[in-house]
C-alpha cells in the first residue's frame, strides 16, 4: 500500500516543524544515555553498557543532523533560542553530550583517538557557547525578571565545563607527551566549573526561597542542581586519581580531595530536597506527569551521581560508598527506561501525524 502525496507532504511538514521547534537541551538525551552506560559498565553490567553506548552513538548522530538542519533552514529561530534566558543555556548540552560520549569511548570501548576528537569538538563548543551566550545575556536590552529568567538549566554551563574537564583527565594516560597540558586544562576547567556553580546556585536558591514557586516552575532541569555538583565530584576524583602523573598536582592533593568531598556532600544534600519537591509537584499539586525532553535532564544526574560516588570511593578509601553506587545504578537505569519509553511514545504520536502539544508555561516545546 503506497502513501498518498498528501500523507507524505503532511509527514514531511511534521518533521520540518519538529526540527524548527527542536528543544536546544535535547542533547541531554546523549548525556543521560552516556553516563548511565558508564555507570552500568563500572558496576559490571557490560552488555547493558555496550547496548546503551551504541544507541547513544545513533542518538548523537541524529541529534546533530537535526540541529544542523535547524541552523541551516531556521537560523532566526536558532539565534532567538540562543540568546533567550530560558532556552539559551540548553545549547550547553551539545558540549556536555559530546564530552560524555567521549568518556564512553574511553571507559566502555577504550577508543582514545575517537575520544580525543570528541574532546576537541566539546572544548570548542564549550568555548564558543560560554562566551556567546553569556555575552548575549549581558548586553541584550530586554531581560526577564529573575524568577522568569533563571532555572536549574543554567547549571548546564557548569556541567559542560566539568564534562570537558573529566574527559581531558581520562585522555591524559593515552597521550603522555601531552599529559601535563591535558591535566592542567582539566584542573583549570574543574576550578572554573566550581566557581560557576557557586555563583549560579546562589541565584537559583534565592529564586527558590524568595519568589512564588508554582508546580509548573519546577521543571526537570532543577535536578541539574544535583547533577552539576555530581559531575564536579567526578572531575575532582579523576584529578586525584591521576595526580601522581603531574608534579603540579601532587602538592594539591589535600585541596583536591577536600573540594571533591565538598561537591559530593552538596550533591547528596540535594537529593532528598528534590525528591520532596517532586512529590509536592506531582502528588500534592497533582501536576500531570507526561513525557518532556527536559526529563533527560533528570536522568543524567542520577547516572552521574552513581559514577561520581564510585570514583570517590576509590580515591578516598571509603569502600562503603560503593554500596550507594551499586544501588543508584538501578535507579538510574529505571529512570532512563521510563524516559525512553516516553520518547518512543512521543515519536509514535509524531509518526501518526498528530500535532505536538503547545509549549509549556516556560516556553519549552514538549
């Protein structure tokens, strides 16, 4: 049975529309899948890790094709998103997702040259996005109020910074002639990411506690409050692991260990708070639970906390932390599976020709 020209045109129009309204933060899918794959691998679930990794390669390629198509065919929409206080920070997922995929290449497949190429791409994206986005936010004349303009997604800037840092550290043993350069870059990025987190979380916490907070305001990226310090923990733990390879790192070991534990403690503090707020949102306030691409920003912190806790247990000689990591890997896998099922359902709706729902209050197409 052949498709009619009208049906084909309708499907093509639907694809074009979804490219036009592509959520800038959709690369959180790559971030989430990548870190859950690494968590599975480190916890002995090798087949699961490899299956997720190959799926992630496919997702990475498809998302890049869609993003490039959006840049080429809808440059005004792309630029409008880039300088928007609510949506612009979502572009940092491209840098973070690329770096996490590079870490997958190292941990799961030991493909260091592929990972190096991904590191260069991630570093270039991080550099470009950091200064384009924050310069635009600074010089634009019309700006939103603090409660309307800031959310947990802003911490994706921290995640991208730390993702590039941790990949540089992972690459350092494979390129001994450039080991010092990679480790120094990793150290500087780790420190910069920590600085950014302190700045941004102060504003986010202020918004939490001194402005009216409705259920629709509690978007999934608020879990990045925890994920940003979890990946800072991972980047710090990796620096501690590789400190013996760089003379400039060895004297800093107490500082590295102390701040790494500080980041992990902060990430752990956030978990009960975020769970309580989630129960308030969906249980007490009866906010409808439906698939949203931003939910990948919830899955990522769970996987990252698993990996970060595991690495921290190795560098601090605290083996009891491994039991936390072993438990969290199943929580992360369950969250990934639920979100993936939601994505498949969403794609089936699109394939059937149904129109996407209207944007949410925050302006995020869902």
